[in-house]
């Protein structure tokens, strides 16, 4: 006899698990999203494959497709045979892409700054830092718009080689050397895989310059200036004691030393100078008849800038589009490597106006332009130079003999060759 289990009362409370927020429903992925993802992956794969196929490789692939299509269509066994042969060649060439290119490469330049016309030298160090041998490969070294390619033999684990190279410099400027890449490809040139290994470096090709002697380019005595090696009888940077000379200021007599030696001794000082030297180089293409004339102007400006740095001047180089400051000769020459002429509306007259308004404390201003600058433009530029500053205008003119003339308060010199600059400057500054 079985006993019946009583049913729970309808009104009795029922047990339930602790309340919890319902789990979010999984996002539904639509067929369009799946198709878009697959197409994106396929497109990236196509791009990766396309980057290793060279133009001659595309021609071979298209030719094979045409032969495979036309052979069966017209029943020509010769076309089918050609299709088979071309396909075998394509596949065989593609096999050359297989292999590692884990070369460790370092690019080093002997000097990162050379004078135009000199030969720049460098070295590419290639090492195998992996645990396995690396197959032969080719190294690609871009230099500006050109590129060099050289072969590297098979490298065992831990082995390294070094390849030296030379680069002739025909034009002033900044050359980008690199990036160095490892190239794998087939002998027929159908496929090519390039992997970047070393970052590019900059090679500064400096303009030609000449040195010239004579006195300083011009300065104004100033108690807030920089002490130099030149001695003066009256200044604030004490140098030494010297014997009294007729005309010396008695206020500088050192009486204690005079009493001890029995000879009148006076203090001498290191001369201080206000050394704000501004060099303006016009980049207006309309003021130069040729690229060679502009290069002559750049060389003239760079030569004067070097002299300014050596005279303890704080050199400020101004063009219509840039302002460069520095007291280091190398950095100044690097700046000249980057300068190019351009088609701009402002000429030498506007450049003089900018110098007058933005460099009012300049003690010496040199403007450099080409034969295309008119006399009225030069006169306007000179008239706007800061008052009290010594002014010099250098005109690059390949057909001119060295001449010196006055326009306003400035000496204007015409120079046809760079080697004429020292003689002209000696006549101007003494």
C-alpha cells in the first residue's frame, strides 16, 4: 500500500535561486559582416602577394593565363605546351622567395658631412645572430633617388661580414642614405621580397667655402658683448698689466704694481663686442639666372657665415622662409645644405625689411642675392637695415669681374667666382 504524497499548497511560497541579472545575449554576426571580414583578409593577402611580383613577373603570369586559355580554345598543343613550360618557370622562381632573411644590419657613415664634390664613404655591417645559417641574399642600399645592390654570401650562425661603399656627391643638399633592406628574389627577376633592416641616415653635402683674412667683419664695442682675444685699454674684462703708453687713461693705472716695480703699470682688458651678425640670403628664383648662380650665392653666404662664427659672432641666417641661429660652424653648414631656391614673391628688398624689423640690434648685416636683383631693390633693402649696423651686399654674377660700389650706406660687391671672394673682402673690411 503506497501512501500519496500531498501536493504543496497552492498558496505556499516556492523556493527560487538568488536573483541575478540575465546574461547578455550574444551579438549576432550578420552575413554582411562575415563577408566584409573575409574580403578584407583576402584583399590584404592579395596586396602582400602583389608586393613581391615585379612588372616582368606580372607579364609572365598574364602570359601563362592567356596561353592556358587560348591553347584549349583553339586546340593548339603548342600553346598548351608553352603554358605548361611558363607555369613551371613561374613556380620555380617563386620558390626562391622561401627562406629567412633575419640578417642583423648596421649602417655607418665615415662622416655625415662632406663638401660637394668629395666622395662620401660608409660601411654596412651584416651579421647572423640566429642559431641557424642564413641563405645568400642581396642587400639594397638607397642613396637619394639612386640605389645600390650587392650580394651577401651564406652566413653561418654568429658569422658577420662588412661591405664598404662610396658615394660621389655632385650637388649640395641632404642625401637620405637607407633604409637598408634585405632582398630575396629569383635569377630571372620575376619576384622580389624586400625586408627593411636598418633605418636611414642623413648625409649633409655642404657648399664649397673659402677663408679670408683681414680685420673682423665689423663690430660695435659693447659692455654687454662677448670677451674676445683682442686687447683694449678700456673695457670690463681684465686681462693683464702692461707698461704705461702715452695716451693711456690714468684711471687704469695700477698703483700698487707701479710702486713695487718703479714703472707705471696700467690694466689691459679683453675687448668685448656686440656680436649680433645677421646674414640674409635671398631664395627668390627670379633673382638668379641659373642654378649655378644660386649655388655661387650659397657658397658666398656660407663663407661669410663661417668667418662670422670664427670672429665670435652670434650668427643669424635669414631667408624669406626661415630663420636659423647658431654659433657652431658645423650646424651652420648643415643649415646651408638644406637651403633651396623657390618661386616666392618676396625678394631682397622684403628680406631687408624683415631684418630691419626683427633684428634691430644687429651690428653687421650681409645680404646675398643674384644678378637678377635690380639696383632699386638693393637700395630699398639697404635703406631698411637697422640704423648703426654695418651693411654689405654680395651679388653673385657668373659673368662679372670683381667690383665694389656704394649704394646708400652699404658696400655692394659683385663676385663671379668663389675664389674672388677673399680678395674682394680684404678690400672691403681691410
